[in-house]
């Protein structure tokens, strides 16, 4: 009875021992085959995550950006624009003449290199006396083209270091352009011996001076006009003179400009005055009434501009 029960159990034990090596071999084959591919993993519904550490590292220093610019160069134009807008206060806006120019001027800049007009002083003398005899008195006499005394300088004792003539006569009237003026310098020593020396005649083509706040500019007509195909036109030199006048008008901005035209014939004086008027109108974009012409008869042909 005991033997019959033992024999079945022995068979079961032997069968189990035989199946263990086969299961171990199958497991070893699964390890050698490696993990299942992605497709098989998807089929099985499993998710495979591969983790790792990057061992290759490159170290590079990133250069700082080199930004070179001027802050004022960017900001100043805009600031200036804002300042010009803010400068217009309500008070000035009520009076447009304060912020808006009355006249439209030429965009051409002034020509500082053009200085054709002669300006005082007209004559500067540094008198010298070589004699050892002392001087009793001296005189500088200036006369016009008719021989009339225009200006006198005189003194007693030693000579002055310098004598300056500003062009004014004894009546405080300025000399005229296109007119000849002569001068003679005389010395009388204590022994009553006279010594005289005459200078070269002075004839001015142009002259500019101040007369109680009014700028007077006068020039002979021969320096302004020329003949071209039997027609009177403004010469190249005349244009330079008128450009200098235009520059003064641009600076002063006070109109009307009074222009006196002198000639032996009044009609000729007015005609030439109108030529100058047209030139200045075109150059400065002025109205005709901004330049007033006064034609006068005179033996000396000249133009006189009175700029306030």
C-alpha cells in the first residue's frame, strides 16, 4: 500500500526536475537576444525609455557684444525738435510775427569772403621828421576835387605818432565815391622853415560806413554796370557788390531798402536803379515795394544804399 502511493509522487518529481533545465535555457536565450525591437514593444503595449549622459562637452567663451555709439547722437535731434516745440509758448502763439518770419528769404548763405566795399579809416599816416630842429607846428590839409578844404588836422610841438582820417569832412559829411581828394602835410620848425609833402590823390570806388545806426553803402555805377550787345547789364564785379548788399539785407531784415541812384540824367538813374531792384528782388525773394528807388541828377554816377 505504501509502495503504490510513493511511485506516483516519484514520477511527478522526476518530471519537474526535467523541466527546470529547459526553462533556464529559454531564459538565457532571451538575455542573449537582447531587448525586443520598437515594433515588438509597440505590439506588446510597452514603453521603452533610454536614459544616458552626454560625455562630450565643448567649452567656448562667448564674447561680449562690443556696442560703440554716442547716446547724444541719437537723442539730441529728437530733443532739439521737442525743445523747439516747447519753446513756443501760448503768448508767442498769439503773435505770429514772433515765431513766423515776415519775409521769405533766400536759402543761399552769406558770402563772408566778399568784402569789396571800402570801410574807414580812409587814410592812416605815421609822420616822420628827420631834421634835428624842433618843430613849431604841423598841418595835414585834405582838399576835394575843386580845391576846397575838406578836412584839416593841425597841432603844435612834436609830431603825433599817427594821424587817422575816417573820411568825414569838417561838416561831418562823408566823402563821396568817384571824387578825387588830395592831401598835403606841412611842417614849420622853430626857425620858421617850412617843409611840405603832398600825397597821392585818393579816389574811392566804393565805401561803407555807419551813420547813426544806418549802414550807408555807396558805389560808383561804372563798377556795377557794363555794356553787352549795346544793352546795359550788371557786370560780374557788380554782382559781387550786390551780393554783399544782399548779405547785409539778410542780416538786418529791415525794409524798405532806400536806394538812391545818381546820374547826369534822372531817367538813366531810375533805369539803372530798377536793374538793381530786380536783381535784389530775385536773389532775396522780396516784393517790389521792399526796395524804394530815389533817382537824382548828379555829375557823379553812383548808387547809395541806406540799410537801417
